[in-house]
C-alpha cells in the first residue's frame, strides 16, 4: 500500500513538472492577430494544467513554471526570463496565473470535470488573469485606467475566449484518457 502511494506521488510529481514544461513551450507559440496583439499559448497551457490536473497539481505546475522563469531560465513569452520580467509591466499576467489555476482547479473539483464546467472555469480564469495583468500594468507602467484597460484587457478577449474553449475541450478529453489509462489521480 505504501509503495503504491509512493508511486502515485512520484507519478503526479512527474506530471506536474511535465505541465510546467508544457507551459514553457506553449509560451513561445504566438499567433499574429490583425490588430498586432498576438495570441500566445501561455494562457492556453495554464488552462490545460488546471483543467487536466485540478487545483493542487495545476497550481503547483504553474508555480514551478514561474520559479523556473524567475531564476532566469527563458521560459516566459519570447524566450524571456528573470525577475525583471515578473516585476515588469506584464508581470501581473504571470502572477495572475496562480489565482487563475487555484480558482479553476477548485471550481472543477467542486462541480465536475465536464466540458460545460471546464468552459465556465476557463472563461472565468481568463478574466482573473486579465484582471491581475491589467491592474499590474496600470501601476507598474503608471498608466491611466482607460489606457491600461485598452492595452492589457480588451485586445486579449477574443483570443482568450478561443483559448478557453480549446483548453476546456482538449483538457477534458486528455483528462479522461489519462484517467482511463490510470496515469492521473482522479479528484
């Protein structure tokens, strides 16, 4: 019994680390948009981590990703890293990933891991990230609220909804397959 628990812990540690790596890889994916604001895969990966892993392990993968980036490994968007990125104008989006994954995972664990609830969680999670990013941008860059809102919130809504749907659909599909293959601890 103790050996089985140790295997499960090790398996989830590996999966958590794997998702930190997935966040780092998808952070480098950018889709150009007509208005010049690219959609990155970073928030998609955050949604996938929370949807697939739940609150505890999804949040741990996000924190691990942020720690790796904070120490200078270029895992943030555009191969950047270091404390300067976290404390810079866009650092609020990164910091916002923590409450985002906490909320999304908690919401899914308290409701159910279905497409409907995953979509709700991912849409709310998008707004949490945008809220933290916009507030941070306003104060760090010393912007007015309208300018911060126009630069840190509005341009990301369409892409955010698209990524929320993708994260919900892919996340639930992958979660079910991992559970059926006994590669994921069910919550």
